[in-house]
C-alpha cells in the first residue's frame, strides 16, 4: 500500500524551491533545475507504491534530484561538487523549519533589491546568463558585474541574517 498520488504532488509542490535549489547548485542552470523537478515529480508518481509517508517522499525526491543533476553536470562536462559537500548540503536541506525560515527571509530581502543589482540578479539567475554575457549585454566589464554580484550576495546574506535574528519584526533597510 503506497501513498496517495495527490499527497505526493502536494508534498513535492510544497518543497519545490528546496528541490529546485538543490538541482541548481549542482547543474548550475535554473531552467534545467525546473526540468529536473518535473522529472522527479513524474518519477515519484510512478513510484507511489513504495512511499510510506511525506518524509520518505521528500528524502527520495532530494536524492533523485541530486542524481539527475549530477548526471546533467557530467553530460555538460561540468565538475560537480564533491559528494561530501553535497552530503552536508543535503543534511541542511532536510531540516524543513530552517529551510522555510531562510527561504522566507531571502524572499523578503530579494523584494528590497533595487535598480542595477535587481537586473543583474534577474539576468544571472532567472535568465541563466554568465557574468561575461551580462557584461556584454549591459555594456559593462565582467569585473564590474562580478563585483556587483559579490556585493549583492553579501548584502543579501546580511539582510537574511538580520531577518532571522529579528523575531516578529521585519528587518529595516534595503539591499543595494
């Protein structure tokens, strides 16, 4: 007796960001990560009989996304992160409370990103462009794009840290 397919879909949709993020880290391609998520959902529905509960579905889906992303990285001649690093990341990703809090904080911080930083983040992560391609498109140097990405990542990290340390009240200040 397996799990109901509707419940499996609900679990996977609720955890979509986590599953997709794990694939992005390995495959380094947002669009490919979305494809991997869809493949994992289909495979989970086909394997519905073997799942006992929602935790089992999520653990299986994280591992399936990881393997599919590693396969894609190999096909693209990318060097995936070492297994021990992926194991550590997977351990962090398996804590739903921490992930949810961090994801919500990051979402709030991303909403505060404005101007050129927002455009560079959009091009890098939504469009999947390299820093060199972004530099060409925006008529900037690659070094300037790398610096802006670095500053924006640092500002987002600081914003997320403030959000997580502030209980019940949103962090003040934007991200630039």
